[in-house]
């Protein structure tokens, strides 16, 4: 099995995670701070190619009642453009509470300040991807 990439798309930072070759475990890769959408798309397409991602899973920020708001539609549009540019299949995973869980984990590991800011989005991407891997495991 090849790798699956997970993306937590944000307005300020975008977290990226990658599965192991077996598709069972997610690992954080990096947090991108690119604000220009075209540059962010190019960087993510490049990363997917470099990491040999077979599928890219985007965290979908649905509302707590399960409905899709403006932010979810924005992620879907971005993922569509990513797919067009990369040719890589995309999937979506419910990201409700992933950032809350990431902050809880960082609290438990006493990660504070600048270090916390630098890893929270990567950890969120890892949580999103792990949830997807667990849900789709055979």
C-alpha cells in the first residue's frame, strides 16, 4: 500500500501528515504558513508528489450539527483545485474537534508558547488522518 496524506487547511497555517506505507499509522510532517492560495496549492501538490501520496485526505470542518458552512465549502473547493493540479484522488474526513483534541494532547505534554503554535496544526492533520485510516481500515 502506498502513503496517504492528511491536510488540515487553515487560514493562517496548514498542517500536513502522512501515513506509513501500510496505511495504519499517521505521522505529522510539517506546518505550512503560505497565505497565497496559489503558492499553497503548488507547495501541497509538490509535497504529495515528493511523499508519493496515493490519496490526500482533507479535514472537512462541518458544523456540530453535521451541516456544511462556508468554511467546509471553501475546503471542498480548494481540494477540487488540488485534485485538478495534482491528479491525486482526494477524500474528506470530519475534522470536528480535531483541534480541541490537539490542544488537549499538547496540554498533557506541557507543550507551550511558540513550540505549541508551530505544532498544533501538524498534530491536527495527524489526528484527522489517523481517524480516516482507522475508519477505512480493512
